[in-house]
């Protein structure tokens, strides 16, 4: 059980971050949810999650594109036994026309935020005598696709940063690993299916198989529950000697 541990999950008011937060809470951890908005529904999401699993849950607004806010998130969390760096954005465009400001923003949110939160969290983990850093990278942290230069560069960077974090904490009861999801069925992805069905004049199953999951040999999406389960495993005693590595949850994508 993760009772007594506090998990901070960046970018967790939807999708994978929320899925990971839910599984950590199910395992007994107190959770701090985060995104850059500060709406009533963000705070309600945390309150409902806390009530559902009988843990303490709160929502802290912080913009992961800003280093100071990344560090402030960890300070406001109080404890930070489990840090999940999940916030991320995407932009699809060729290198020559890729907007430089978008490049900078993707590097800031998808890569640099993990540096800032980790720097702020490690002293807390050392003080507590236990810690887990879990970085949500991607199959694009290990392989590339055209038109995703900033995303692929940031995710490869996250995998490298994870290894350094692991080496700097190697002799302590702290581990750092990256989870590398393939295509995951989040609301964001679900919303693309009807459009793709229209564009390709295909039914739902065919669009998923032939268009969306061309690179995922299992021909199935990974789920946010499976990613949450992977995070819970990385927090277990069985994973005490797993550090500085990646776990792919990609239906065979990186085996191709
Ligand atoms: P999503 O858009 O549902 O979630 C992204 C989260 O990050 C949201 O909660 C959003 O509010 C938050 N966020 C965005 N900008 C932020 C900012 N400036 N500050 C704080 N929070 C911010 O997408 P998702 O699919 O759940 O993606 C989560 C992570 O998983 C990302 O790092 C993404 O790269 C990675 N990933 C997703 C897939 C997939 O197929 N969905 C595959 C591989 C990796």
C-alpha cells in the first residue's frame, strides 16, 4: 500500500495524468493534481477523487512552461514521495516551418518542467528516506516520426534526464524511471476518431486499425488504467532495483 505517501502528478486534470493519479490513489497514496487552469471543476475533480478512494487529494494550479511555477508546485505539495512528470503537449509540422516559439514551449513543458520539479522534489525524497520519480516519456522517447521534431527531441531528452536522475540517486532508496506509452486512448485521441472516420470513409474499427494504430502491432490502444498500473508497480518494493530505465507500454511499437 502507498498509504502515507504523497504523489504529485503534473498535467493530471485529464488523460494519462488523471489515470495515473487514480491508480496511485486506489493504491492508497495521497495525491496532488495539477494543470495550468484554476477552475471550480479542477478542484472538484480532486475532491471527488479523494472521496472515491478515501485519500487526501487536492488540486494545485501551476503552469509547467514556467520553471518557477514547477518548483512552487512541489513546495505547495508539502511532501513529495512520488513525482510523476506527465504534463505534455504536441505540435505536428515540418522542421522548416515549425514555429520557434512552439519549439521552445514544447521543450519547456515536455522536458524542462521535469528538471525543475525533480530539483525541488529530490531534497524532500532524501529527507523522507524514500522516493520515486516517474517520467511519462513516449514511444517517441525511443523512436522518431517525421513532423514531430520538438516532441521527439523533448521525449528523448526526458529519457536521458531520467538516467541522470537515477545515477545521482543510485545509492539511495530513490528510483527514477520513464514510462514510454504508445498510442493511448485518452479523450483527446477519442475525439479524433469520428473525424478520421469521415476523412477516410472507414468505420470505427478500420480507422483505429489501419490509420491510428499502424505502428502499434497489437492493434489496440494502451489505456490510462494500464499506465496507472505501471506507475503503481514502479512504486512497489518489487521495483526497488529498477532505476534509470524505460518501460514501454506500446503494444510492441518499439519492437518493430
Ligand atoms: P492530455 O492532453 O489529455 O493531458 C495533458 C495534460 O497536461 C493535461 O492535464 C493538460 O492540462 C496538462 N498540461 C498541458 N499544458 C500544461 C502546462 N503548461 N502546465 C501544466 N499542465 C499542462 O494528453 P495525454 O495524452 O494524457 O498526455 C499526457 C502525457 O502522456 C504527455 O506527456 C504525452 O506526451 C504523453 N503521451 C501520450 C500518448 C497518447 O497517445 N495519448 C502517448 C505517449 C505519450
